[in-house]
C-alpha cells in the first residue's frame, strides 16, 4: 500500500502535495480513527478519513507582469501569453498569474466571470506560449463559450518533437483521460474523452521534426499526450516528452487563433511568431 502521503497524492490528484502535508500535520487525516503521520505505512483494509477545512478566501491582486496585446475591442482581448505564466490563480497560488496581470491592465475585468478566472474562457499550460482570447463582458463570454463548444474556434500550434515524424501529414484520434498509474498525468485511455489532433510536418531537422498541430478538441495536455502516444514526444516536456539542452521548457507555441468576433459577426484570424527561446532552439539545430 505504501506511505500515507504518497497514497493520498496518487489518489487525490486535485490536492497538491503541500496541501496534503498540511492536512496531515493539522490532524485532518486519520487512519483507523487516529491522527496519522505522513510516513505511516498503510495496510490493506485501513480506514482513511480526510476532513477538508473550508477554503480560505483568495484575494487576487493586480500585478505588473508584462504580456503582449495582439488585439482588443469592447468585447475581447487577444494576447500573446509568455511561457512560465500560469493562467489563473488557485488556492495557495494567488499571485503571479495571467489573471493578476490582466486585472492590472484592465481593471474592469476584476470580479467579472468569477474572482479567480475573470474573462477566462480557455487556457494554455503554464509553459506553453502564444495566443489566447480573453472576454470582457457576459455577452462575449457566452458567445465564445458557444464557439468553443461547437468547435468553430480554430487553434494551431508549432511543436518540435523528437524523431522523424512519419507520415508527414495525419491525424491522432485517441481518447484522453487520467493516467491510471499516475492520477496527476493524462494519457490515452480507452474510456477517456474523445480527442483529435491533426498535424503536418513543416521541416525535418537533424533527428527532430517541426510540426504544425491543429487541435479539434481541447483536452488537458492534448498535444503533449498525443505525440507521446505515437512515439514522438514534445522536446523539452519534462512530464510527457524529453528533457533537452535545447530549451528549458516544452517547445509548444499557440501561433494561430481564429474565431468570430462577438459584435459584428466578423471572422478574424490572429497570428504570432515564435518567441526568442524557441527561435534559438531551432537556430541551435541549424535551421535559419
């Protein structure tokens, strides 16, 4: 069965390790009716009880964090999110997120759509850079949510994977769900939610492949999980891919975003070039 803290971490992926440690230290976790230590070795049929205290109120404060604005009107803001920036706050992590930066630049967003996710209708992973759309009012929020649900929003990513990806054009159509062996990760699993990634090769570079990937669905970690599943992991991805001396984060950039503007019903497409760290990785490989 293993240690208590490791057992809880594996079976309750929504709880961080730090939070689990605090619960144990505060006596909020009992085994067979007694407060337990983190290192307690569990046995079969042990009764574990967890008491989750009421959440503490989270105050999200404005922060002066730089990001590029690609487009804005009265309904939406299109931004180029830098890598290394989490999109929204969470319990125990209320600072240095995109939301903190947004309410600094756009105070009218504060409190709209939820105090921790004002204006957020989709996300990028912390270490993924690129285009996101932020909504500024309830009409725009419902409009964009409906566009995402109907899959009329087009999202395209630039990805560098390890190996020579063949065929040069194709689709990865495989369901994604929680990894049964590690609940904090995602994986291709038979009972997962349907997920499809279309791709085309842009260039083969010395044992690597630069790929354009279009996601037809928006599952958690979809591109990273899909390319790992077919044997071509994303370069720099410490979780699903391969660590690399080329780059300190995953080579994944949202370079194209297309949707209909909520007011005026006008279809618009936005692009943004690769950031400097990804350009340097390609340059190191000899691509100019």
